């Protein structure tokens, strides 16, 4: 994995858009990231992690406040990262979730998190060419390409502040948590838990089987009554119980057979005595019955006469009831005739033939109106339909007017919508130019505001330059004067040393025509040197002042040339106008989709309105035609119906009236006929009553009615007489039977002794049967329980062996039992990984410590029986002793922590089998090193960048800046942090 470019906007302390070019930074393989505390150095590493995984390491990721608090509301928070991984160059873009002010109204709204992945050099075949936009798909793709989780990335690529010093000094449990996250050994923990859970499940199953065996043994003991001793062989104990049950059953069955025979003999004797006693009782009972019947013979004859008279009166009673019914029918028919005549408003004695003729005439008249009833119904239907059509025509005419109005307004609305769409498109095109123009005017306004200060600076610099010229001129004049005077003084001095005939030391002449004369106030060499020094200083000040004045003049000229004729108020007004125009254009541009959709809707409305008008007009024409035809038909039909209904509301009403009159006349005819028939039948029934009474042997019908008895009484008399005859016949038959022949009714038969003997024998036999049944049931129960118990024993044995084996294996996997090292499977795997880390880290630690220190991995158990396998100490080569890591000094701890981090990074990268890690970041810790140790560390870092790897260091140490040529400085200000590349 190699990083190319990072862009952050409104992220952490970075208010404005910032860019980090890793290709330029990592050209030398090593670069430094430095700056003020809190400026945002670590935030750049967070931005890389966020772009890849959507989260940041450590406690910063728990806060979830990634947006810059001072960023403008309209600037979105965004991180863009370009990198190459597994030969694929891709671009990742992410935005976190954050709160922003609403564009309309007060309050805040949540800006949802976003993520996208695009392929720069072409997508792989298994991915869509347009890239990915779902957060979960981007996360899975990044993790697959890098081959490591987010926790592994934070520990392998970004070595965080203080994390590995903490790891170096941590105890076994804390070290185990980190290693488990990095190496993904959760599956071994799952194996441990699987064994424990499997052992628990098998333990529950074995316990259930054992409990079943215990319950079966207890049930056998309960059924057999034999106590189960723990030291007795279970199989022998069960066989003894089965044999005892068989012996008990055989004895009970023999005793049952003997007592059953005794009971049968006693019961036979008792039955004979009971038969004799029953015969004596029957003889006595028959004699008593015949004597009782003889005493009541007169009463019985009276019952028989009463019953016979009631039987003879039955036909007379039937004839009497017929007379009563005929009288009621005659009275009812006469009343019906009177009521029917009243309904017809006629005399009750009107001849029947006249009534029938009148009814026929009414029905004939009603029949003539029958064919007009459907026409009358159709007339009502047509009138309702005509009304509905009129209402529908009115509604359709109103709707037609509205649609015509909408159609007339539509072209203007479409033109307006097109102008708005063009305005939005034009605004979108002009927006970038207006923004650029606004930036330019803002820069000019800043220049206009800087111009007065620059002009004042020019005035001051010009005055200073003029004063420097004056001072320099004065110093130069003084120097020239002193030189002239010095030269003059030197000639006089030489003249004092001239001698006639001796050569002049200046010109070599032996003649001295005009020797110099001494002057007043001679100048010494020291005076000339001081004046020359002052003149040089003045000249330097003059040159410096001239440069400052020239620079100030150039600044003013540049500002004036840049501003031209524009003034600060004009620029401020123009900037305000551009900002307003930019807001207006942005608003219009944002409405482009909405306006385009509105225009499309309006254009589609034209066709819809035309189609609606066409359909409406077609329906309206049909409705009008139908309405005109209906009105003509209704008017033509109405003349015929008016004549037919007469004074009635309708044809059906008149026809119903005629049919009702005919029906009432026919009812009167039927009532007259019914009354005449009823009077004739009444006379016939009265004559039949007199004949029935005489034929039944009664003097008149009244005597026959007096002999009437209820059915209940007749039944009672018949049953009583039958019972008397039955009792007498039964008694005579019993006395005459062969069974009772020779039986003396006065004889006494004793049953007490025989009954008692039979009872004693029966109870003894029942007890024996119950004992035999219980013995049989006990034997069956014991046989069934024995079979179940032997089956449970057969299943429990293998289950116990399997559980013992599984329990021993689970103990070994979880660091107990026969596990001599007391190391669980997960701890054993982690210990192997830690041993690899110690070997890899030792190579670097020996080099950085000058061969003094090495890591020593220990798998010994900890204090008080704690699990071992993750011990990590340091071997001091100076003393040859193994020291705890906590005894190292601050600088030594940093060396050990850095070595451990680098070794862990190598092992994790090899373990994951993911992408080649070409970029590595190390955050802080160099301030604890002396110069020599720092040299060793830098040599190690040089090895890291060999082969094309890029190493980024985050440090405050000044010496690191001097050692590393490529640096990225983070500057902190109130307006947000900025980045500056230094070389």
C-alpha cells in the first residue's frame, strides 16, 4: 500500500481545503511532520484512517466529532485519499455524519455519512467500473484489498503515541486483548468455548442418563421392597429381585386356587338353601294374593261397568264435537259474509250471479291497463335519465370551460418555466465565474485597504533615504577634508626630513625647490581611519534606506497598478454585489432539477389537456343527443298515459284499485258460498248426534255425555282391572306349577349359617386373588423395569467413557487438567505469535541499543497460578540478566517500544497476507533519546525506507528537523491550521 495524495476540508482543526502530496513528501523515503502542539499533526493520520475505514484510532474515535467547529456552514466536511494497493490505484472519498444549520428556517439537520470508491486506472473485473457508493461495500472492498482489519491497520501502519510502551509494560491479560485483536485468534477462543459447551452438553446428557438409572433403581426398590446397597453388584441385585418375584407369584397363585375351590363349595350350599326359601315365599305370596282379590270383587265389578259405559259414549262424544265445530264454522262464515259485504259497500243478500258479473267486469278493465304499466315505469326511468343527463351536461360544460382556460394559460406557463430553466442553467454556468470574480475583487479590496499603509510606508522610507543621503554626504565631505588635510600634513612632515643633496623619498629628486610647510591642526591616521569607517557605515545605511524606499515604491506602484482607477468603497460595493449575485445564482442553480421537472410536467400537461378535452367533448355530444331524444319520447308517451290513469296518480295505481275491487267482490261471493255450506253441514251433524246416542244404548245425547270419562281415567280403570286379573292368574299359575308342588307354605327355612359360611369363603378367595394379582403385576413391573434398567446401564457406560474423554480434552484445550503449561489453546497460539514478534523486534532493538538489549519471551505461568504464555522481558547483555521491561529508562523504553511496534507490524503484515505496506507512520517519542541513540534509531528508520518504503515521523524534536530534509509543517491559527512543505 502506497499513499499518493490526501485532501481534507473542514476536518478537525483544518478549516479550509488542505492537500498533502505524499509522492513529493516521500520522494526521499523519509519525511517529518512537525508543528505546534494541537495544530493537527495527528489529525492528518486520523484523516488517512478515516478515508480507509471510516473511523479514527484511540479515544478520538469514541468522541465522533470530526468536523471543524469554525468551518463555514456551507463547506462540507470531506476527506479524499488517493493510494495504490495491490497494483490498483483508487480514490476514496468520505464524509462523516455531522449537524449543520438548516438551509430554510431555524435549527439543525443531520448531514448523513457518505463514502465512495472510484478506480483511477480502471476497475478490476469483479467490481463495477463506475465505482462503489455504499458505505458497507466500500468498507468490505478496502478491508479485502488491504487484508487487515481497522485494529490491525492502526497498529501496523500507524504506530500511535504511547500505545506500545503501554503494551510493553502491560500484564498478561491486557497484552492478550491486543494480540487477539491483531492476529484474529477469536476462532481459537471459539474452539475453547465449543469444547466447554460440548462438555457441558454431554455432561447434562450423562447426568440425565445417570438420573434415569437412579430413578429406575429407586423404582425397582419401591416395587420389590428390596433396599439397594451401594456396595452390592447391581446385576446380581437385580437378578435376585427377579427370582424372588417369580417365587412369590407361584405361591400366591397356588393359594388362590385352593381358596377358590372352597368358595365355590360354600356358594353352592348357600344357593340350594336360597332356592328352598324362595319356593316357600312364593307359595305364601300366591295364597295371599288370591285372598285379597276375593275380598274386593264388588269394587272391581263397579270399575268394569264404568269403563264399559265410557267406551260406549266415545262415538256419541265424537258426533257432539262435530256438531260444535259445525256451529263455530257457521257462525264464522256468517260473520265473514257481513264483513265482505261491508268492504264492497253492498247488501249482504245481493245475488251471487250479480256479484260475479261485477267482479269480472272490474278484472277485464284492469287487464286492459296491464300493457301500459311497463310504459309508465319506462316513463319514470326516462325522466330520471333526462334529469341526470341535464346535470351531467352542465357539469361537463363547466369542466370544458375550465380545461379551455387551463389550455389557454398553458403556453405562457411553459414559456415562463423554460425561462426559469434557462435561467437556472445560465446561473450554473455563471456561478463559477462569479465566484472567481468575487475572489478577485476580494483580493483587490484587500489590496485597496493595504494601499494607505503602503503609501505611508513609502513616505517614511523616502524621508529616511533622504536623511541617509544627507548623512552620507556629510560623512564623505568630512572624509575628503580630512584626507586633504592629512596629505597636506604629510608633505610638511616629509619636508622636515629632507636634506640638501639627498633624494626625496617620494620623487627621488636630489633637488627640493619648494618643500611643504607645516599646517595648523594636523590630521592623524587614526582620524582618517575613523572618518572612513563612518563614511562606509553611512554609505551602507544610505544603500539600505534606498533599497527600502525602492521596495516601498515598488509595493505602492504594484498596488496602484493592480487597483487602477478603482477605490476601496467601489470595490467593497462590488464585492457585496458579487456575493449577493453568487447567492442568487447558487439558489437558482440548486433549483435546476426542480425547474426541469416542472417544465417536463407542464409540457406533458399539454397532451393530457388535449386528450381530456377530446374525450370530454365526445361524451358531451353523446349526452346532448341522448337528452334531446329522451325529451321527445317522454312528451309523446305522456299523452297516452294521462288518458289511461284518469284521476289516479298513475296507471299502476288505477289498475291496482280495479283489481282490489274485483278481489273484494270475489271474496264476498266466496263468503256467501262458505256460509251456505256451513248451515247445511250443521243440520247434518245434529241428526248424526241423535242417531249415535240411540245406537250406543243411551236414552238421549245428554246421558251419553254424562258417561264421558277422560282418557286418563279410562286408562287408569283398564290398568287396574288388568292388574287384578294378572295377579290372580299369576297366583293360580304359581300354585299349579310343578316347581312348587308339595311345598308347604308354613315351613321355616334357615339361611344365616349358610350365608355366613359363603361370605367367609368368598372374602378369603377375593383376598387370595388380590394377592395373586398384585404378585403378578409386581412380577410384570419388575420384568419391565429390569429390561429398562439393563438398557439404561448399556447406554450409560459408553456415555460416561465419552464424557470422561471429552472432559479431559476440554481441560487441556482450556489450560487445565493434564496441560502442564496451564496454557489455553488461544493463549498457546498468541504465545507463538508473540514469540515471532519478540524475534522480529529483537533484531531492531539490538541494533538501536548497540547490541545491549534483546527481547525474551516466556511461557511460564504467572504468580498465584495465573495463566502463562505471554510474558515479555528484556535481556541485558551488560549484566547477562533478564530484566522486567518496567525497569527500562524512558529512552530505553522508547527504543524497546519502537522495536516491538516494528516487529509486530512485520509479523501482522506477514500474518494477514494482505497488501505490501509501503507506507508507515510513527507518532512521537523521539524526545527521550540522546544524540547517539537517535543516530541508531535513524539508521533503523533508514533500513525501513530501503526498497521503496516511505516512513513518516511525527515529532517536536528540533534535531529531527535538522536531520530530515523533507518536512511538512502544520501551522496553527485562530482561522484554522494550514500546511507548509519545507525542504
